[in-house]
C-alpha cells in the first residue's frame, strides 16, 4: 500500500470515529440536559431550605415523614444515571465493533484476533495502546454477553468497573460500571492506536 492509500485509510477511519463520537454526544444530550436541570432545581430548593422558606421533609400530624424531597431528587438523579449508563454501554459496543470491522478489513480477515491485530498494526508503525484496547474489548463482551470469561478477566484487572453488593455476586452486565472517563479513554485509545490522517506506515499491510 502506498502513502496516498494509507493516508486515505487514515482519514476514513478517523472520520468514522468522529461520526461515532458525535452520535454519542447526541444520544446522551437529553440525559445531560435533564441532569443539569435537576441540579439547578436542587440548588434552588436547597437555598429555600437554608433560609427557611422550604423544608426537606413533609410530616403528618404525628411527626412521621410522609415525603422526603431529598429522596425524590436522589431517585430522579439515579434514573438519569441509569439511562446514561445504558448509553455508555451501547457506545462501548459500537466503538469496539467499529474497531474490529476496520482492523479486519485492513488484515483481510473475518475473525478478529486481538494479539494478531495488535502485532500487525505495530508492524506498520502504529502505536497500539494494547492495555486500553483490551479493557475496551472485555467491557464490550460483558455488555453483550454478561457473565463469563471476559467478565472475570475484566474484574481481575479492573474491579472498580463492577458494583458487587455481596460476596456471592459475580461480575456481569447487571453490575458493570462504565464511567464518562472510561468511555473517553476508550475513544482516545482507538483514535491513537488506529490509522492516522497523516500516515505513519513503515511497511506493507499483511
């Protein structure tokens, strides 16, 4: 492959990543708007509580709490975060599928083999962020297939990505945690590891 072809491949690859990043921003925009509005409402309500024009709890005649405003805000925030979590996991899957598809096309193969892919990319001069790509791959598998080998491997290296309530819980889709920082790091690793707009190839593709 000549320099021009490599540069075209890089532009197309990075453009697809840009499109996916824009799609992610659009998909989460409603949740971000709802969370910002909730935070504003809570701040305004808390200010009223501080000056005595509002109360955190509604009580009945016997002094029993019948409505907890802080609990209501907390529940609403949890619903927003749950929706955001689903969006993040969906784009973990989409991002890794894009990576697999583009690398398989480059290697002229139908089955993605991580170690072979990393070696082939490094052989042509690309700087592959293996550890983070592996974390992305495992997180994608957990999001798709739940518990199993990928979940166990991811838990062994990144236990903070699971919320296990007790010793009997197993790492799986239901307790997988993908944060904003995780997804940003995944995007960055694919951007840096893949084909570049300015070709860095030093050899022919396999």
